[in-house]
C-alpha cells in the first residue's frame, strides 16, 4: 500500500546559510524518486512576487542550490517567473540572487510569450510559452499566509506562469464569482509540465501575505513530485481542513491525486518533528476580486518599471 502513496520529504534546516543546504536538496530529490537525464531543459520557477520584501520570495540560497544540483546532473537550467510588479531580473537583484546565479552562468528571465489557455468555464487566460515549452518545471514555492487564499504553497506558485498583468486582471474578471479563482489556479497548474516541487518553509511568511507578513521559524525544507500532496501535507502540518482552505476544498472536490492525507507517505523526517503551533493565518480573508483602480495603478507601475 505504501508504494502507491505520494512521497513527501521533510528535512529540518535551521538557516538559509546552512552548509547542509546542498546535501538537503540532494537527499530530498533522491528520497522522493526524482530522476533527470543530461540535456534536459529545466525551468526552475521560484516565487519572485515582488522586490518590496525579500521574505515574500523564495530564498535565493534554495534556488541557487537547486540549480547547482541540476547543472551537476547535466541539465540545461533556466530560472524564471512573472512577478506581479517589475521583472524577474529586478526582483532577483533586490533579493540578492543575481550574483549567485551568475556564478552558475544563469540570468533570470521574466516568463513571457503568452498563449491562451481555454478554461472550463468558457473563458481563457494567457500562460507563458516559456513555461509550456520546457522539458520540465521544478516549482520552488515559498510557504506563505495569504490574505485571499489563507495560505499558499506549491499549487498557487504555478499561477506565476500566467503572464504579467493577466494575474491581477484575473482577480478582477473572475474574483466576484465564488470558486472561479480556485478553478483557474488549478487549471493553470494542471497545464504545466511540473516534475518536482521544492518548498521553502525554512522561514515562511505568516500573519498575513503574500507580501507584507512576518517571518516564522519553521526550519522546514520540503519536497515532492506531487504539488497537491505537498500542499496537503503542509495544510495538515498547520492543522487545517478543506473547509478553511478553499483551494484545498476545490482540489478535494475534483479528487485530484494528493488531496487526501491518506495518499501521502513521509520520507526523511516525520511531520511530528515540526512545531507550527504559533504560525498565524489571517482571521478574515479579503475578497478575491481586485478593485479596478488598484489594477490600473498596478499596470501603470509595471509598465514604468519595464521602461525605466
């Protein structure tokens, strides 16, 4: 029975500067059965949401260490995201990742070249051809409290493959209709060629988010080939249920493999080794829809950043 379960690896890592980072990532990938052939084109997709707060982004050391592992395996590595404001290069520089990637011969790219994804509810959204045309994506989310989704991890991070302002526009277009944003996130994630998910929960963001929360010392680096199982494992670690997490509720309704805690087997360290008692989540969630004025201001700022 255990052989049919989705592996989720938990590894205790106290600091981002730990000398065990490379070994931790190596072990997580090995223990969950990850394999890669030389010459494979890999898109490493961290969370580069904003230059305003490095805590809101995947820590550079996690991304850099992962890239080093992949390059040692003979992979062709690209690092990319589509930030909510500015470019991936700008955010990378602001959080201190650019020089470390440069030492590996990597320059971060902003995911672009939108292609329409037809959605089940009769609409479409522009997702990045850069993401679709790679051989595989390794998703590197940051665990965060979220003012609209309550908490976000691996699955929500793949929404960053929606190109540019279309992410904010989606909230304006679909946010008023209950459940549509959750369906949208899942349909984008399902389209992506994801091979692995490595979650930065060493110092996740709690209290609020996705940009302005506070650090929490969870000391956890987690990974799984299955993004849904990884998120389910984190929801369980936080003592949550599908009734509280709307994205998990939608995953459960669709019975996507990994939604059920019984689908999971833990490798390396058990969840009981991690204390999340004081991890705070928003008590009241904000509406899914964005106000039009806020959207227009964000779009103008994004265009200014691109030409400045």
